[in-house]
């Protein structure tokens, strides 16, 4: 029985762009009628019926509400055609040691495994508002305990008869009376300037990306990491619902389908570009373009501090992310 696909992410534009090439002219002609329902019909010279079905799918009404379930069916045709043409490398923990060696021979990859959702926008917002969140959480979970401790301390203070001891105890209670200090001692309050600068660094380095990572450990304990940046507008539902349903570290296995864009180790890539870079020490008066090239090199090194590819990481340009059920 053929498995169904429950989509979390689908890049319709990329999928249709490649479909038009795969089916040899999906967009050969377009007939538009200015009626209540605006329909785009297309013909092709590829496999009989494939372009006709896809043409029927590309349809929008006047309020531009996309029929997303038809995009899903269109994707099924797209992936099945690529699989039949043997243009997709399928990877999972059972076959990865053998198949990873073939990765340069394929245009598309389909990886199966558990995933981790990294929503850098949420992380950045959490850090920027850490003290507000910590204060609210502290009041909800620890304010009653704090008030009880303070009441007991004051009661104990009243029972002290020695003047010096009483003054000392009063001074200790006064130093602890600030609830924010109590929150800081319990890890719920941090320096405002530190949090502000940390949020800025994260925004500069990650630009609020929504990333999916798929770590795969083979049966022989070798480890590879596949990562992809998901465009939020191509998610089937908002990121909050996705994380709530599946967790940030999922129990379910997902299918990540896309195009491999990066696989080299840092040393391999450095050797390639060392031969291409201009040696600024050999240029007496570099012009603007040469200075810009040097600046790009510096910026690349800075970005690598935040988002540089790991040596065991493969970066994927995602077309779809889904569950097989």
C-alpha cells in the first residue's frame, strides 16, 4: 500500500519551476480567463497525462487563496517522477555509510530521520525578554515561598533579644528583601546589558532563521548532520503549532527532500579559495573592487563563527519536509 504524505513544508515555486523542466514544457502555453475563478491551463510534451494533471492543479481564484491540497498532489507526481528516473539518493541510518559515498552522483536527496527544529526568532525573543519572563515565572512559582521565608525571618528577628545580634539579623533581612535579587540567585534574572548584546549577536549571526536539522548516526556509529533553512511562508502551518505537535526534538521520523548545496569540510573549502583570493599585501593601492573582495573574505570568516558549516554537516536546499503515514 502506497504511503500518504503529511506535509510540514513545501516550496511550491521551486517544485513547479523544476516540474516545468522535468515534464518538458509544463508551461508551454497559458490560457487565462478573467472570470470569478482564474484558471491557468498548461500543456506539455512529456509523459502522457502528467502535464495535463499538473496544469489542472495550478489554479487560483480571485482572492488568491491557494488550493494547498492540490499542491501536495502535484508534489507527489514530481517526486515519483524523479524517483523513477533514478535522480534521487535516499539516505537513512541503515544505508547511510554506503550511500553517502554516492552523494555527488545525484541531483536530489531524500533523507529519513528524526529532526530538530531550531527557531532562532523565538530564541532571540526569549533572550531579549528573559528578565520579564523570569520575573513572571518567579512570581508564579516562587513568590509565595519567598514571602513565607521573609515572614519567618522577621518572626525570628522579633525573638532576638541581644541588641547587636538583632541589628545584624535585621541588616541581613534588609539585604535580601529585594525580590529581583532573589530571582537572580535562582537564575531567573540576568544583566540587562548582557542580554541586549547577546540578542543583537544572535540577530546578526542567524537573522531569525527557522532551521531543521536531521542528525543520523549509522549502525557503525558514524555521524552525519543534514540541515536546511525553511522559509516561514512555505510552512503548512505556523512554527508554534509545528513545535507544539512534534516537539523541538521529534519522536516521529520525517522525510527531507531537496538539493545538496554544501558538503565540503572547512579545510577543503579553504584550499579552494586560498588559490582564488587576492593577497592584499602584494597590492600597493587596491581599488574599490579589490577592497570589497577583501571585506567579503573578512565577513565570511565572521559569519563562520555563527553559522559556519560543521565538518560532518551537509546543507540542503529544501523543497519538502513531510511525514510518511
